[in-house]
């Protein structure tokens, strides 16, 4: 089973989130660049991470 995680902060990337994903028991198996989309709160989805349990 894979999980998707939207990364909304531009400073966070798959590499910088790696320690926390590993600590939570997940592995990033793919990183998908997302088309930046501003929502009503001004957040932007900059990247989508595909996670699987380790």
C-alpha cells in the first residue's frame, strides 16, 4: 500500500524529510513534482511524495 504526501513548504524536499519519514517507518519510493497550486489559505503543493511502509 502506498501513501501520498503533499509537500506544501518549498524548503521541504524529499531529502530533507528523509529522517522523519524513516523515523515514522516509511520509505519515499517516488517524488513527483507538482504543478504549484495556491489554495484559499495561500499554501502551495510543491511536490508529492509516494511513501510505503518499510
